[in-house]
């Protein structure tokens, strides 16, 4: 009972806090009295919660509203610029990061090339990036959110394995906390991207969403009922190593036929190289070639999209999640690639399951990961539930 | 704001109700004062909620507890037998149903053979079953919960397509409501089975669970954070038509290579018939033969299990849900089949994702579907959240 009691009190406080924040967020110029009426919480509880939020800098008073007879009440709003968040994206050849305000606006952006892929080099580059961001603000900083490629244990703050950074069982959160004395949240880059697109991408999505991030590796972020679903171990969305029927290519994981060996960025470059040998193909040159209606390039792109569609039929189909957003390097192939993904999906699932599925492109490119990593800090530190900003 | 206001009030009431029920459930002999202390709700709110629960028959007073100085407070408990639920399983050759109490105990069970598969025949058999169950109780009945095979739209109460019952766009919930004037909840049989196993199966699972029901068709029920996840259209868990690499068999859905053509009950019988022709194999004879160490039968079973494991690697692997429970006809092949499923799973996913996955058998056979369908009524009608009974 002790445990239940604690959990219940915790739940109640968290619940009240979320309720109050939601009302303030949904109605920027509300008052304590209105909040009490809307939430059915007592005036005292509302005042306490609001006081806490003001101390934390999440909410601010903006003077009295219009009087309806009695004393005019003081209006409240979210204090968007009272605190900043640091969001970082480690998934590309360059590291990028930004100072983000409480409404998801990027206030300052820094990019650094990755000089070396050694594990300590990568950490030192990351710290340099964060140092530069922090040097530029005198606002209180809520914390540091990092989106990194590979298998991440968010709960323990450990990068379990990130090939491109040469990190294995790397206690990144602890190291950053020790250095910056700030809350740190680390998560898989595709998961962070999913949060970013869900919260700030202005997609007509409520509740459930699958965001698939297609670079050299392929990962998904799964939003279920407005929250990131990470699974029991934190690895939900790891779809890069699903077996694709008919695919026999060797994968860096040691098996054959994995999705990323046919549908990822390296995979399409390799396919093109095999069919059209010569100087090495780059993503730039292949995009140009496909746009120029080269039949070989188009076939390579279609094959990659088709395989991805089959894999998505397993994930999104089995979950019956009807909104899918695609992000990452392959997005550059545009509509022909998207059409192939759709075709793969429709061919490999029951027509009724595929019928209402909408696949579209992400809206935020690399910023999605930065924004998602920062939004996750709001959830972890304020119980603030991925509030979509008013549009 | 109007909508938010309504939603917020609704949420608060629902939340308070769930809190109070949880406390009563977790501590059978609690009092109103204790509940107020634990939940931080006001005494008035607690008294109101408890009064409502008593009127509905969910909670009862059991006399004064021990005094701690002042007036002894009245103790409360869940009233397990104050109301019954009707749970029905339509997934087999026979229809089965039961009266279930609020703790998930089966009070009365009825089975009826299905005489014909015509759609009106099936309905009339179902009504006969429900009539017989209702004739046997003078307790108030909360409602009727039905688990049916096929694609079900739970929200609208429509059987979208159930092959074995010959129902298409069949408004089952409306028809039963009109006849019985009771709340009706219909859901996919695998989803109902998942709820049943999760709530009443005494598995060491909290939060996330995938239950895979393997009969002629193959379906899964996905429990996420203690709730059934149905997806946007209600079809979450439809994995029977996932394509299996290397499988070329024609499926009743019109495509080839679907999971159920290699891993379902008909599939193993067909495989055995092809390799060991003669009088038609039945599940009984094949189970016996496999248990007798017949190498052909064992190979057929292993092949089916292996294919299922691959499909599970897509679903459970991509969701990173580590608890998988298997139910349905193929469970009769026991450990050798389970080992093949495990092998398929491990071969087709990253070692780290498969490492912590536990696959086990269901504990409740056909009762799981009945119990799950009835438990869902508690959620829909009382906001009662799949409470696991105290053990």
C-alpha cells in the first residue's frame, strides 16, 4: 500500500500539473479562476501549481484581463523565452545543435564537422558544440537533449552501440551531467525525429504516428497516443534489420537480407554502382541522375522504396497506425520514391489495412531530431506532454 | 476552449474514479478517509465517487474496521458478485460463453455447436447462447462482450469481415443492443484473448505484452502500458498476412506467401498431407504423430514455428516488447514448436533485441477470449482499467 500511496500522490500531482499546463497552453490568456473552473481543482491547488510553474519559469503573468464586474483577474501565459533547451543531433557527418525555447523555436544554431570517429574525439566535439551553445545564452537552461544513432538506453542514459561514433556501452548522459550539471536526456535519433515531427511538424496527426528515418541505417520512431513508445528495452523502432523477402545481400550486422542493405542510402549507392559502374556514385549525383529520368537510377530508387514499403507493412500494418512520415537522406528522391514505398506497402498487406494509410514527408529535416530531443526534456523535467504549439 | 473544458472535466472525473477504484482494489478493506489520504482528493469528492460506485454495485461496505481512538470507519471492498458480465468466444467451431463476475471468475458456462455458417444462423446461435446465460442469473448484468474472428471495428460495433461466420459489415453490437438492452462490446478474438491473458493469466508481465493466437488464421493482441492497443482503425495485431521470405503458397486473401499459409493450423495439416499423403490429417492425429517423434511431422511443426518466429521478430522486435504469449491450436505441439518459434525470432533480429524476449504459452485456453471480452466491458462501462485480481 505504501508504494501505491506514493504512486498515487505522485500521479495526482503530475496530473494536476499537466491539467493546468494544458489549460494555459490552450488558452494563452487564462486566469487562475478559469483554470480552477475548467479543471475542477480547488483554487488553492491551482494557485500552488501556478506558483510552482512560475518559479520554474514556465508560466508568466501578463497583467489584469477585462473585468466582468468584480476585480479583474490576472492573466497567465506560457513564458516561451524564459528558459532554453539544448537539442543536439549526432546522426550525420556533422554534429548540429541548437538553443530551443519552450515553444520549439530555434534561437541559435551551431554546426561542427566531425573530425574523427574515435569515441573520445566524438565526445570532445560534442562538448565543444554544447559549450558554444551555452556561451550564447544568459537564460536558464532546462537541460541537454541528444539524439544519437544506434541502440540507446534512454532510461540509463547509455549509448549501447553507435557504430558511426565508435561508442559501445558509453555512459553519455552521466558524462554530460558531470560536465554541465544539467539534466541530460539521450535518445535514438529516429525516436527524437519522431517527437520533433509530431510536436512541431504541423502534420494533421493526433495520437498515433510512425516516423521512418532512412539514412545509411533505417530506424523508426513510434508515437502512440501522443507519447513516444520505446518498448521494454528502449529499442522500439529498430527496423533496419528486418528481413526482406528476396534480398540476399550481406549486412554489417552479420546476417543477410536486412532491410538497410536494400533500402538505405549506402544500399542505393551500391545498387547503382553495380549496375552503372565507373566513378563512385554519391547521393547528390544519384539524386540528379534519377531526377533526369535515367531508367537505371529510377529502377534502383523504386526497388529501395518498394522494400521499405514491405517493411512498413509489417510495422505500421500490424500496429494499424495510419499516419507514416518519412525523413532522412532518401527523401531527396521525392515523389517517385514515395510512390514505390506506397506500392510496397499496399502489395504486402490486406487492402483494408493499407486503404487509410497516409505516407508523407517530414517537414523539419535535421531540425526534427534537435527539436524532438529538446521536447523530450520538457516531458522528463516538467511532465509537459509534447504540447503542440498553437497555430 | 469549450471542448477542452468538457474534456478536462470528463478526464478529472474519470481520473478520480480510477484512483479510488485502484485504492479499493489494492487494499480490499480500506475506508473513505484512507482513500482521501492516499489520493489527495477531498473527503467530499471521495464520498461522491464511492457513492456512485456503490449505486453501480462495484463497491460494498463491510462494516466498521478497527478503531484508532475515534469513531471506527466503515470498510469498503469490491463487490465481486454484485454484477455479472457476459463473455462470448465465437472463434471456434463451437460458440462458447460464460457469466463472469467482477473478479473474472466464471460462474456459468455454455457451449453450443455451430450448425451452419450462414450469417443469420450464426446470429441466431449466438442469441441462443446469450439467452441461456441470461436465463441463469438474477444479478444485474453489466453488458455483453463478444470476441469474434476477423476484422472488427470495436468503436462502431461492426464485424467488418469474419469469414467463418459469413459476416460482412455486420452491425452486431447494434443488433445485440436492440435485443438485450444492454451495453455491448465486440472485439477481435485475438485482442480479447490478449486482454484475458494479461489480466487473468497470472503471467509475470506488467505493461507491455504481445499475445499471438495461432489457429487457421493468425492474429495478435497488443497490450501497451496496460491497455489494449487497437490502432487507428481497430485492426492492430493483424499479422496473418505478413509475407514470409521463401514462402510461395497461395493465400485465401488472394496473395502469396502470407504467414498463415505456412504457420497456421490448416497450413501444417496441408504440409503434412503433401509430404505424407493418405487419409486426411487432423490436428489430433498430427499432434499425436509429432509427439511420437515422427521426423516428417516434426519437420512440419518446426517449419511452422520458425515462420511464426520470423513474423514475431517484425512485430515484437520492432516494438521491443519482450513478453510474448502464444495461444491457439498450435500450442498443442508444445515445446518443440515453441523452440522453433524462438529460433525463428532469434535468427531474424538483432541479438540484442531478441536477447531479453520471453516466449511462453497462454494459461487460459479458450477462456482467455471470454474473459478478455468481458474485461473490456469493465473498461468501457466503468473506466475500470483491467485490474489484475489480487493473488
